[in-house]
C-alpha cells in the first residue's frame, strides 16, 4: 500500500480489491516457543504491533493525501482483523486512496 500511495495519480479498476490490516510480528522460521512463553509475550507483541501500525498510518499512509478522518476510522476498524474494500468503495468513502476509477478493458 505505501508504494501505491506514492503515485502522482492513483487509478484503480472499480472492482480492484485493497486490504487494510494491522502490522504483524512473525517469529523466525524454526523457532519453537512454549505455550507459557507465547502467553507471556503476547501482550508485548500486541503492543508492538499496535505501535507499528500507528506509525505506518501516521508516517507512511497519513502523509500521502489520504483523508485524515477516513484514515482514523480505518485504523479503528482494522484492530484485530483485516478489511477489504474495492476501488469504488474507496472513492465513494472519500478516502483519498484512489484518485480515479479506470475500468479494466476486456480483451
């Protein structure tokens, strides 16, 4: 998403799908963690994921002509889940993510 937002004019097919979600920390492959350790680090992990998501929304997405009210609303909606929206929905919501809808031409 941050790369897409750098575009001068951001176009999308009306049916294009965009996913918004919180940052997620993943342990390196092959690392085994006991259930007790997993439960112990869970609150810290969730805090770090939340802070990383806030930082992404403020520094990367929030500086790219995205509507601030829409972004704040989306940040709340994605807590512990992912949200999928179409290009048309993003335009209709006034998100500022998509500037213009350009239907895909059938071949």
